């Protein structure tokens, strides 16, 4: 029997001896929202986007994705969970900065254009490795920004927050997965989707960056859903003694 998407995701995130395949990780996340998702077919859709690039360069990639195909940012339903699902972003040609960046990175990788994520708070960007003054804003039609343009954009999305060029740090694929799951959890909180919030928090616990706060939120949610034993097991993994006491209270409700 094939592993479940959860087990596959956990195994993928546990690998330390090879690079994390961003497309596989994001498709495994999406498989939790769409049971039976045809992941090979979704990878083929990325292949076809790359096959349409006649010039294997950043210019050719931008022309294909933003001018020809029309990928753009979703300004109307920004917090729709679909904006964090790679298949939906490819299908709708619309998403949020980090998932549009993932599309560009994965299509670029397929045609020899290497891009890396830039984890600017509030608005994810892209750049070529070692190209420190040429950034790509995938949410706004793939426009190019220099460092000053990034600063201006940052002040628009994070008003009142001090600027530093250190905010333009490289985002690893693992960090991108972390941010996608964080965006999903926030979308599900906003919509009141307890099931979606539970599985997105569960996946986040497989990341090295997992926090006791995430563990606590998931444990409480599971307990509130009557899944007392599961909630207690989650809380057992916390480093906070208060969570251990909460786990004991959940188990007492099993009797």
C-alpha cells in the first residue's frame, strides 16, 4: 500500500542528505486538501510550462509566465486557501507571492534558469543566485526591482517597520514550505475551517522550525474536536510542562 500524503511529507522533510524538491513538497501539501490528487500529472503541467520557453533565460521565463500565460497576483481573495495550493495556482494562473515564486522557480529549474527565493517580510521575491541588485516581483507581473525598489515595496506592505537590506535574505525550499504552511494555517483560521487548520498545523510539526505554540494550538483543536488521545499525544511533544498537564486532562476525558 502506498504511503499516505502525510507519511510521504514527513519522510521528505526528514531527508537531510539531498536537496528538498519544492514541487514535491508543495504537491504533498495540496494532496491534503484534494484527496487523490494526481501529482505526476501536476508535475507534467509544470513540464509543459517549461517546454513553452523558447529562450532559456530569465527574460524568456518572464515572457512565458507573465506575458504569454498571464500569471498574476490575487488581490481580491488574497487569503483564499487555494492561493497556497500549487495545483490551483497553476490552474488559475493566480496566487500569492510565495506560490507564484514557487511556480517560477520550478518552471525555471526545468529549463535551466536557476532562481532563489527572497524572504522579504510581507512580500516574497525572487532573484538569480549572487545577483544582489536584481529582484523579480512575481505578484506584480514579474517586474524587476533593484534594492531601492524592494525598500519602497517593503514600506508599502509593512508600513512603519524599519527597513534593512538584511531583510532580503535567501529563502531555502524548507523555509518556503514553512511559509506556505503558515499562510495556509492563517487562511483556515480566517475562514473557520477547523479541519484544514488541523492538517496544516500537523504538517508544520514535521518541520525543523516547528514550535511549541503550533503544537499547543493543534493539541487544543484536536481536543475540542473530541480527538482527546490524538490531542494529548501532540501536547506530549511540547517542552512546556503546562502542555503536559493539558495532555493529562485530555486523557482523563477518555474515561
